[in-house]
C-alpha cells in the first residue's frame, strides 16, 4: 500500500523512494491484520542495499536478517544503509528498516563477483506434481488470523503463484524427516534486473516457512493461544534465476522446541538447478498470561 493505494503490480511492491545517498523509503502491505509482511520488508531491505552497490557485476550471494518488531502497514518504512566494505571482490551492506524511530528489521547483505570453482548440488526432488496440478489460494489461512480478505491488502493469487503439495494434510514423518514441497513464482513478467529478481525471490521465500514449521502439528495454525511470527531469515543465492518462472521450493523442518521452530528450503528451477537456499526461525509459543 502506497499512500493508501493498493499496489496492483508486483514490481510496485519493491519500489523505493531515494531521499538521500543511502536513505530510502517504502510502504509494506499486510501479512496479517495490522502487521506488515516480513518477506516484503526483507525484499525492500535487499533492494535498498542493492541500489548502493555501484558495480553491476556484483550480485547478492547472501543475506541475514532479524525481525525485531512488527511493522505497521499504514506508515512508511525508512531504510538506512551502511557500507562497511567495498573490496576487490565483495561488497557488504548493513540495512536498518525504521518506523517511528524504532528499528523493526535489520539485514546484512553481501554482494560478490561470479567466480569459477568446484561445483556440486543436491538433486531436485523427483516424482513431484507439475505446478499446474494444485492451486493454493493466497493468503494462507494462518496469515488471516481471523481477518477477512477485505481487511487485508495481501497480494492475491493473480500476483503470487503458490502451488503447495498436500497443503491440507499435516506433514508425515518419513525416514526421520518432515518434508513438503511447493511451486512458487511471481505471476507477471518482471524486469531482467538481477537485483529485482533476487528481491522477488526473497519475497517468495517467506510465504510458507512458518506454516512449514507448524505443519507436523495438525490444527496448530488455528489455535488462538499460539503466537506466530518470523524471528530471523537467511538466504544464499547460488545461481541467477527468474522469480517470474516456476520454482520448486523443497522444504523441511528439522526441529521445534522452546517456543521456536526451524524451517529450511531449497529453490530449484524447472531444469533442476539449485538456485537458492533459505533458513528461517519462527516464534511458535503459547501466549503468556
């Protein structure tokens, strides 16, 4: 939402206004009632960082972020960028997302030149249904938190494609692992700019991580006594890709304990190339008295 106007196109959701050399402002839509969507704040933080890297050959290879406070959807967000290092191969940026004088999110992002070296990767999951088979409406039920769609400005399915496999079932324990898969993409063409594609992938990476960490526990997402929120988020970008093409998001959740849950994910393109990895820790605690 920008100035009270719904953002019709996905690229608008990444748009920032530069107000000084390393200061940008933007707006964020809802992820739940009155709470900004963390994936968009992370994507906008990466966009702010990327716009301060002058060498167009340096692409983001990793980011690490912490969600510190819930963002408000009715107010702008200011992104403050520091430039700790511009070396021969790497550029490092630190970003703070600020609302009303308080930091709501902070990120470290690293950009590097592409170099040659040894290569290997996990194989993409086989026997996975094609993306056309199963459609999951956006937003996910756990993001509604009792609200109606009219109360949110969450991006719907004409912008975000999400095809989660067996979304209606709890994840079974198979060979000691809880695993699920989803097809994701932006449902409209995006510019070729690598930073826009990386920001779009960052946005998509936060769609299902909390629900994956909850998925071994049937009915947990509808429990009113359970507090849910993203705590931290890390990504590694292994190869150039397009977020407006279908990507297979293979996820698992190794552990939930002490009110926290971990979810991991691997993004594969339709040719089986592993293009990015993500890990997120979520708050999953019973509400305190």
